C-alpha cells in the first residue's frame, strides 16, 4: 500500500509541475520596468524597477503558505538581487502578533485580525494582500483503507470525538462497499495558533451547524482524547506514523508526507478530492470584500472542494522607511504577477485574475 501511495504522490507532484509549466503558454504582460511575467493578459502589474530595490524584509506566520513563499522568494531573489526576503513559518497567530509588535515587515496569515486586536497593531492600519489558495486536506492513515469519503456531519463528529472508531455506522454510510476496521480513531490537530485551524473549524461550523459544537478560531478547545502538533508539517508527521489517525493538513505537506486524503462532500452533495482544480472552483465563487478578504469555504458548485483556504500577506499601510515601503511593494507585486505561475508547482491554486488585479491596484496604498 505504501508503494501505491508513493506512486500517487510522485504522480501528483509531476502533474503539479506540468501544470505550473503549462502556465508559461499564457500571454506575457509587462509587470515592472525591465521585467515581464507569464500569466493572464488581463492582469497588469504595478510599475516597479526591481533593480533599484534594496533592503531586508522579514516575515513570519502561516505555515499553510510557507511552501509557496519559499518558492516565490527564491525566484524574487533572482529578479531583485538587492532585496533579501526572510520568512519563518510560525503559525498565523504568531505572525499577526509579530506584525502587531513591529518585529517583522510582513506577516503571513490564513485568518483575519479580530476587531478587538486591531488597536494592538502599533503601526496602524493593515492591508490584506491575497496571494494563493489551496485545499486543506483531511489526511488519514488507516490500514487497509485506500479510499475514504466523509460528509461534513461525519467529519465534525470525528474531530469532536463523538465518533470514535473507524467502523462507526455513520462513516460506513459515507463509504458503501468499503471494509472499515474497528480501529480507534486518533484525531490530530494543530497545537499552535493556526489559520489552518481557523478555516477548518469555520468550515465545520458552516457545513455541520447542528453537529459541530467546538466553535471556530485559530485555537479551539479540542477534546482531551485528541493529540496536538506544531505546524502543518507536525500534524502530517504524526498522521504518517500513527495507524488509525486523521488530521487536517495543507495539500503541500500532505503530498510531501505521502499521506492518503479523503474526498469531502461539498455543498452540492458531491464528494470531491482535495485538488487544485477543486480549490480554483471554490476561489472563483467567493465574494470579495473591499479590503480584499474573502471566504471560499463551503462554496457552491459541483466542482468546488469545500475546505479551500485563502491566505494573505498583511502589511502596514503606512511605512516608516521609504526603502522598506518600495521593497514591500516590489515583493508583493512579484507574488501577484511573476509568482502566480509558480503556485501550482508547489500545491497551490493561483488567484482569480480579478482578485490579483485588485491586490495589485492596492499596492499604491502602501506609503511612507
């Protein structure tokens, strides 16, 4: 079975790379002075002279977006050699706190700043820049079970520990013809404050309102029988080594750990696997607010993967250093233009063109 999963993972990685390469067939649009990118012709980048940018940008936060950020910053270094970008995956809560305390110049987050916390941000007003989206997988390790389907109510019961064995009749009802063992379910969740947790629990709250009782947020009060781990990679590691386990993990870490993933029943009643096409369908159907926050969870449509997470880079609207302001605009412009075709190669869906353009247009609000 392990060999079969390895072949699946390698196949998916190859497919992602091929899709990413295929993006180069799109029309080329000038996005900066002396630079161009391969992407939708409808997206026009800001005017940025990457060669004149200097300084160091430090960021922290979301582990969900880390694989994309690392890929993008490596490419950005070749374009803007005078700028060093550092990013540490510490969890969305930690990233927001670091930005609030002005420890970093930008933060990665998959969840929004609470209204009560906004006054603690010492640099003033914050801008949200969407970057990519991706499925939050429900990854599992159950000996002998290579295909699994889960509806929202059943998923909620599993994660709040009211469904405790794999051969429970409710799981069986979602999986006709599948032989399920009597193995005890081992639930694995994030221990650190996490945007992945926030979006996963927001989905359960929306899709299983009569079953889910644990509310939603970067942290929740998980049952004592469950096990916590740091970051998406930590959850993936425990699931990989524990028979009977189940956890929520971003697609990139699930593929890297060679994990089996469940198909989730969406709002249209279809069981959909956690794919980039499913994530793209969910992103396309989301309503965008004026501040560029949006929610693709539990999206309508037959093809939508229902646990699709948004993610943002957040920065202060007013910067105290002109060089930092210009470097931030260059970094964000790169992510929203040249960086977008890199997304699929590391397990993320590109932004819809209209949303990417709105984010680019917002760059002019970063001032000193």
